[in-house]
C-alpha cells in the first residue's frame, strides 16, 4: 500500500501535496505503467485523510494524464515516461475566430461572443490603481517605454507566472504587446518567414489569417483525443508549432503529460524547432489545479509561452505577452528592439500595480467563482425539461465555453438558422475544421462569458423551440 507522510506539506493543501507525491513517484518510475492504485476509500483510510482529499488528488492526476480509470475497476498509472532531453541552450536568460456582429444587431444570447460580462470586471479596484499611477508615476508616464514593455510590468508578470504557473522566467524574457496578433507579427520577423508553421486542426483561425496576409508558409496538423497528432506533425515537416495544450479551443482537450513530453521530444530533435504554447485561459480552469505548462518542463529552451489578459480582465484590454527562450530573447532585443511598445504606459503601469499589490490574484479567485456560478446556473437551466433530453454537454471544466451536442431532426446549419430566428447565435465546431471529417456532428461551441443570467430561462426555452 502506498504511504506518504503529511508532516512537511509547506504551503500546499493536503490534496495538492498528495497529488505531487504520486506524480513524483510516477515520473521517477516508482509507480509503473498500468500499475493499479489503491481505491479512494482504502487509500484515505490508510493515510488517515478524507476520501475527498484522495478524490481531488486523483482528479488532478487524471486531468493531466498521469493516471487513468477503468469503469468498476479503479485507477491505474498511465504510460508516462519522462523524456530526458539534451539541453542545447543551457544559458537561459532567466480563440477563437472573430465573428463580427452587424452594427446595431442584438441577440437574446450570443454564444459565439468572447465579450466580458461587465459584472466580472473590478471597476472600483482598477480605478483606484489608475488614480495611484497618475499620482505616483507622472514622470514615468511621460517617458517612452522599452520595446518589450516597462520593466515594472514585466517583473510583475514574471512574479505572477512563478506563483501561479510554476515558471521560473526573468523579466528580460518577457515581451508585452497589444494583443497576440501583434506578438505573432513580431515572432514571424524573429523566427523567419521561410519556415513552415503548424496550426492545430481544428483550431484558432485568426492566426492562419495572419500567415496568409504575411505570405508565410503554414499547414494544419490534425488532432486526436490527446491533442496534436505526433504522426501527422512529423509527416507535415513543421518547423514551428502553435498549440494550446492546457485547454484547446474549441474541443476543450487537455493534452496529457505523455503527449506533452512527446511534443518536447519532437522539438528537441532539431535545434531550430519551436513550440508556441498558447495558454490563453489557463487561469480560468474551474476544477482542480491549473495544468502545468510545457514551458515549465522544457529543458531544451524551445518553447515560447504566450498569454493574454483579455480573458481575465476584459476583452477590450488589449494586453498580451510572450515569454521567449534565452537565445530568442537576446535576438529580439538585438534585432527588433527598435519597435515601440504598442501598449500605452498608462495601461502598463496600472496593470503592473494591479498585479504587484495582489489585486489580480484576488480578482482571479473571484472571477473563477463568478464563472463557475454562471456556468452552473446555465447548465442547471439547460438540464431541465424540456431541453435536457435534446442536449449532451461536455468539456465544461475549463475556460468560459463548453461543448453542447444538440439532438434535432435538423442539420447543424439548419439549427444555426433556426436559432438565429429565435435571437440566439450559435457556432458549430465543424467551422473550426479544415479539410477533415468532423467528429462532432451537431455540436456547438457555447461561449457563455457574455450571456445574461437574468434571461437564461427565456434562452433555454427559445433554444428548445429552435431544435424541434
């Protein structure tokens, strides 16, 4: 029977500590592939802890792919083998496609929109930070920022990534910009326009539009149930791969640890290969701990980490950032340092203060509760008669969207048209596929960030009418 001591947990909760102990034993080979783990009740009794603690630890391990379950048989260790990559760069410097709504058009519910609910934004605290910046940083506000962003914001982001994502990065590795689209235009200049970029299929189409406009070679890499297909990736001869492993859009797939190491091994096989890790809504995982980043387990310095504040603050706050590997960070400052930062000093100093004084962490905690309550209310309403027999809901534990399969005699485009007649905008997941058979027939991406709860019963009623 597995036995762990809980006398030296540090600041971890009991389930976090147990999760880390089991994870370590799996990576170190003390627990072998397909080895059965103790049942939750037996394990809890042996350790002298609650069943819910074991359940939460197992849940996080399953979410990350370290273990798997078999119905009525229990939990087993996944075939995870830590890949020891050669560190070729030891000197570390350490969405969705836009769907335009016609002007003046209002919907009862727009499940395609990523607009932020005004109730979710901390107006009072943000305004206080703005007043303090205007009072305390008058001289700095009149000084041009470095191309990568003001040092205070980059330091605050580095501190946040260390505390929240377990990433050890230096401010010099961080580049701030007005949106990921702008950062991608910088990356194309930094990495080159004569190499092949790979995008997930299905995936975030706006990046493909950037490649098309800049005439950069790119291709789509198919996904399987664990994320990007390694076989398809190798066949496509990709040099730079864009992925969202912690919460894929639109399928909601969380790439398990085994596949993550396979992706890192793929990158390490050629020194110029790069993985761009898009972690756009990692802070909004609504159950369990955040999934560890690829960047945090990369030892070859071949992962570029990207994130944005548009999901956690507001869709109109166009502040994003990327974390470059050491060599690329040096190259950026040498070759692209002449660019002006595209985010105003005022916004940068305000956000830096908002993060540094702990307001951002408190906001994230409130935001997760806000969206969890909102999601639960929507799902509770949808699962009532008569709509419940017409829908199947999946991938609801991360981000602010879930998938909903709709049972109807109509095809999905007919459902879209019928829903529009009832004031509801839907987007089927098939629209995110390129040249591949859709595995999600009559399944829709339900982004609920802007949906009004005071009309949710009306929305459910109209949605049912659209399906019959």
